[in-house]
C-alpha cells in the first residue's frame, strides 16, 4: 500500500518564490499549470498532509481514487494560497 511509505506524508509547502512565479503568469495561470506543479510534487514523493486527508476521506479508502482526489484537493489548496498573496 503506497500510504505506508515513509515519506508519503512529508509536505513541502509552496515557497514564496513559487507563489510569485505562479502569480506572474497572470491570466495564463490555470488549472493545467497547477496540475503540472502537483504532478511534479507527486513524482518527487512530496504530499501535502491536508490534501491527502481530504482525498482519503473522499475516496473511502480506495487507493487509486485517493491519488486522483489528492490532485484535486492540492490544486484547491494552492489556489487558495495564491488568492491570499
């Protein structure tokens, strides 16, 4: 089970530099850019514990669904952070 991996819940929050770069994209910043960023986090085995918790809950324990829901929740969290900056 991938959720048992040691580093799965290690969260790397967006740096201020990353937030600035996303904001510079202006109107071009859309879900595709955020999705690409989240996919790169997943590839580096970096997961936000809050997004993972939402995903686990929504997926009802189904591992494949959890990863799909994780992406959705992580994008929402990043989008919320961008709105605060």
